[in-house]
């Protein structure tokens, strides 16, 4: 049957009918390269599915896209051509109806099934030698070879095709392990048309793999044939395919193995799918994954030597900290330890329960999709839970029903607290967990949620000592595994204090040792470059802003001593605003707010373009004017004389600022240096990939737009995007986890090759190996520096620090280098401690921590919470009384709402599309603002059909017994108790009101 003679329905039916076989015979990534009628976004989603879920799942997504109505004219032939051009010859035959004879097809299925059964043995073959023989015997063609080596031809240039092929296999073996190289070869072979099996068996014989040859159905008398070089007899007297059928159908010993593997008999299509699952460990043509060892094989986790070395103490059941550089495969080690831990407990007939704690919501999904679920799903139940997850309200059940749970640390802490307050069935107990893995464990310090979890552990450990002395049964405690790229030294300025800081973290994690590992040739330390800049000779744009700020300061009678446009000035502004709010000095507070805005604009103009600074000011001005208008124009919002003065002040200078912002001769030197260095990276490298780290969200966004608008960057192939944090502390709208994930996926795939990011990417988030990192006016502590530098882990990479006026990055970088040196020496000294001395110091720190916590808890208990009726809230901008905490109720333990009729009379509801978000049982639809002054108070959320005004405490001044507080940013900081939201009561009231209206 030919493609040209098939009607549309038959064409689609052919593709759908042979879907199970296409899962095996289609190599998704190379097919997409030749498939041009799909949209780029569709192709990107399919590539990502191949990366996260494997080739089979990606084939299903590809076929769905191909079959989706309406199809473009000629889609079927285009699909067939793409399969042929991608060398998926057998797949192309099937979709065209060119089917093999039934007996040939059945025989091929048995051959594939045999490969599947023997994968554990076949992956131990001498892969490079077998590959060379496959190529010379044309089992793998020149086209197959070209397809496989395309990712490395820029690294090794040679005129010998077979040597290129060997180099490619050698490349995979070095980066993912020899077993992964063997699987790559097997994936290619089984996609060949029928007849490949006998050739492969002969190759095993020729390469002296006698046992594998016999396992595959070769004659056991082959030795005589090999030795007798003068005879013309074929060593394989009968078809190995026939031999395979006989072995599967008639050998009792093998039949038991088959039943165990497949849990019953399999059809040919089932065998093909199972084979695909067994071999699938790398999507076709996946680029070099870099130092993160081990390819994403679903069943087999291959660790590099240094990874196995650091894992050994944990495999023995010890509590340890693994300190390895960014990108060196810490998470892969954690997955391996998790599997071994669960396997060991299962072998002993005991239950295992592993919880992985992370400190950022995006890391939950990342660890789940790319590591833990991928490798452990065949043997264990894996689930993830975060504050954004629909599963979080059933966390207790999730823990009971799953073997591995990945969650944010706060979720676990909340449920550990519940178990201590509400009883057995309401929470989670440490005794039920057998292993806790703490990601970015350097955060296990005072005040951090990691430390609150570990304090429960340390207290129980201390109680167990007493129980043991009393010869009573102790409470089981989980094993602890900490992971980090850098432990840091805190505020230490000498070696002794650095040791103390690190020992404190070890004590908090109850770690018996720190494992650092020797990366050897896998280590790629980047070069370092510091770029200094010159101050502007003239800065008329900045001068105008400073004049405006001086006018405001005189008007408000303020006399700050710090430099305008500095971080110190911003700190002064924040502190003064809090005091003004507390003192109900409304006019001063408004002036200080505007001073902060202009100070931000000065910082922006020193970092990016003056145009971006002007647009920032204009946007804030327009938003504030808009806040003074009610949605229905029926209510007049009060505008004070001070606000009118400030509005006019900007309006009077607006035209001059806009004109100056367009004069490029006054732009800062930092931006020029940034452009030079980015262009240099993209013009001197064949395939550049980098990250620019910057401090402010608006800087990241503006830099991204600047690069996208500048044709010089497009000319050298720069494809830029930005990623920023998800918190609400900034004046800039945060990114959702889904938005962050989308940008990072594009960065991994190459659709984006230059990422402009705030510090959110420095820690934890999985990004590909970069060959350049630029810190643009941003240097934090030594931990952040190590993490940022660790992103430049590709070969011949560079780490560049560009000075920005007022940032002090050059001095900070020098201090951080000194601290890194201190940390390295301190860890080396601690690792050399006598075990007795080490344990003595750790115990001392732990006892001290327990005693300090006890004092803290005693003080907390002695401090009675204030009656909610005595805690009053007033608008932060105007001193208008709003409500008492008696009126505030909590939904799901976190949303503070006021549904009282009196409160509804005090605010205006405004629609805000940027705030619209739908979660489990509620959605955010807009914002609420003070009727009197227009100050934003919070959001309007819809909870199970009830509109609930949700308040943000930072927008209010809190009065407790005549004392005013303006520094609260979290509701839990207020010393009072809030009542839970009674949904049934409010729902009944609403129904009653509705009935009354109808009556």
C-alpha cells in the first residue's frame, strides 16, 4: 500500500493503529528536526516530554500533535518524509502500510523481547568494540552514525567515520557511564528493519562475547568454528531468530525469568513497548549533560567514582553532609542513596519512608520530575507536595500512602506541629520517617524552617539518651542527609570562627562527617575576570532626579546623611517609612515613599538605561494616580495637599527627564561593558550559553528588553529572556512557578541561550551547564558566589564580574574569595578531627541549642497572647481605623480574611488581571484598597463560592494596648490568636440573605 493512494481517514487510522509499535521505532528528537508543519511551541513541548518522561511518552505527544484536526495539506507525506530522513525506516514502513510478513513480524517481536530480557547482561559488553563492528558490517549505517555523532562533531574532528563513531560512544561512556553507551547502541539497533538480530548475534561472536552470543541463541559449539579458520562453515548454523523463538517457547529455566519480568505472557506490541522502556535512558541526540553524572535511565543509576565515594557513609546508615559544587550531581547521589535505603529496608521486611525537603516551591517539581520520580517510579511510590500544590491539605495521607515524598520544609514542619498538638491522626511523626534529605542544607540555622524540623529531631535524640539509661524503649529517628554546594562561614573573619560556624551546622544536622569528594577531571573551574567601569563625566538625568529628591527632603524637613542613589539611602528610607507610619505622620510617610521611588530610579539609571529608569518612574506615577480613582467613579478618594505637591513635582520635570533619557551619550559605562562582554562571548564561541545575574527585578526585565531590542545581539545569535523570583516583597510583579519553569525549559532546550536572572537561579534550580556567567553589579555572600560561579561548569567557561556604580562588587568579591578560602581550610580541619573530639564538640553545640530553645519556649509560654479584640489595625497610609483581630479569620491556616459587613463598607474592590490565580479551592480575582486614600490592603479571593477579602498585614499599622507597630510583615508575628474560618456558618448566612431578598 503506498502513501499517495491512501485517503485521509485511512492515513490517520494507520498512524493510530500502529501507535504501540511507533513508540519503539520512532526517535522523537531527530524526527522533530525534519517535521516542519508543527508549531515551534508544540515541538518544544514534545522535546521537553522526551527529556522528562522518555521517548515513548514523547512519541504519544508527537502522534497526538500530528493527528490533531485540522491537518495541513500534505501532512501525512511530510510525516513519512520526516521519519525517513530521521532514519526511522521501520516506523516509516508501518505508517505507509508496508508491513512485514506476519511470521517475520512475530519473529522480530521475539527478537526484541529477547534483547529486553538480556539488557542487564548486554550493557556489560565491550561497547566501543561492538559499535565499530556494527558500523563495519553496516548494521548501523553512515546516516545513523551521523545522526548520533552530531552533538560532538564540533569537539572531535576526524576524517575516519568509524573513529568518529567510537569517539561518540566513548563520549557517552565518559559522561553517563559505559552502560548508558551500551543502551544507546541497543536503541539504535532495535529500530532497524527485521534481520538485524542475526547480524548482531554474529557481531557478538566476532568480538569474542561468547557468553552473550550463547545467551542470544548462538551455537554453543562455536569455539571449534572460530578456531578452524580454514573451513568455510558459518559458525551460526541456524537462524538466531529461530533459536530465540525456541528458547522462549521451550526452555523451562528461561520461562520462569520471562514470567517474572513480564508478569505473564506478552504480545509482540507489549514486548516492543517494554523494550523501549528498558533501553530508554537518553532522548535521541541529547546534548552533553555536563558533570551531573549518570544519564536519566529509569532503572539504572550509574554514579561516578567521586559520587560513590561521598555516598558510602550514607549507605552505611550514617548522618552526613554532602558538599559538592553546583552541577556535580548531588541530587543524583541523593536518589541513589534513597533507592539503596528503601531496597535495604524492604529486604529486611521493614517499611521505608523518605522525605526530601527543599526551600523553594519550584524545586519540588524539579526534583520530582527530573530525578526522584524518574528513577524510582518502577519500584516505589513517589509524590510531591508544596504550598502551591492541591495535595497539601491531605499531606498526612500522602505520607502514609507513598514511599518517597518531596515537599517544602514548611509543609513538614506544619504537620509535625499538628502531631504534637492535635493527636495521632492529624499530623506526621518523625518516628514514621526513615530518611530525611535536606536540600541546600546550609540554611539549617537559627530562625530557618530547616532548623525547626531538626530541633524536633535533636530533642527526641536527647530524650532517647534518657530512655536508654532508664532501659526503656527509644523512639526511632530518621537518618539525615544534608546536601549543599557551600556551607559558608557566616560572619567569621578568622579560621576559628569559620570552624565554629560549620560545626554548628553539622550539629544542627546531627552529621557525623562532611563529605566533599574529589571531582578530578570532571571539575571545570571557570576563569575569572573583573571588569571595572568609569563614572559618568556628566549625568544630567541623575542631577534632575537628585534635585527632585532635595526638594522633597526640604518639604518634609528630612536631613539624611547618606548618598542619594545608594543602598544605604534605601535602608534609611525603609526605616524612616516604618517610623512615620507608626507615628501616623501621613505627609512624611508619603514623601519618604516617593524618595524611595526616586532612589530606585537612580540605581536603575546606573545599572541599565536612563529610559528604563524614566519608564519606572512614569509607571509608578500613573499607578498612584489611578489608585485615586474608584472603579465606578461614584466614590471620591481623598488626595492630600502633600500628594498633590508630589504629583505636580514629577509632572513639572517629566518632559525634561524624558528628553534626557533618550540621550545615549549620558548612558552609564557599565551597560557598555556588559554589551562588549556578551558580544565577545557569542562571537568567540561556537555555541555560547550564559546567565547574567543582576540584583533588582526591574533590572532583569529591562536588561532582557534592551538585549531583545538591540540588533547587535540578534546579529550574533543572542536569544534572551529573564527569570525572577516568586515572592511579593518587590514592587515588581513576581513570576509564577509555571512561568519560571517555562523560561528554564527554553533555556535547557536552546530556545533561549542568554538568561537574565535575579538570585533565584543561583541556588538549587536546575539549569544547563553554561560557558559564561556575568554578575552585573551583584555580589552577595560567599555561598551565593560559589553557586553563581558553579553555573559556569562547561569546559573553557568564564566567570565575569562587572562593576556598577554604588554596588561595591569589587570589594565584596575580594571578601568572598577570602571567605571561600576560610571555609575550605575549616572543612579540611574538621574532617581531620579525632572522632572523639568531633563528637564532643557536636554534642556541646546540640545541648546548647536545646537549652536555648527551651528558654525561648518558656518565654513564649509565659507571654500570653493578646486578646484579638485588643489588637487593632489601621490603614498604613491614612490613620483610618479598619478593624480588630476579632474580625479576622484564617482559611487553610494561611489566608487571613475579614468577611464582616462593617469591613465591606471600608474598601473598594478593583479588578487586577495580574493577580488572578486559581488554586485548590480558591481563586484570586483582584485587589482591595482603602476607600479613603486608595492604599492597597490586600486581594479579593473566591473561596468555595464565597467572596473573601484577604488582608496583607504589611499594609497596616498594628496597635496593641496603645503601642503602635509598623514593622510586621507576617501575620504570625502578631502576638494574638486568630479564629478559623467557619465555611458552613458563612455559607448558611449567604443562603439566608439570598432567601430574604427573594422573599
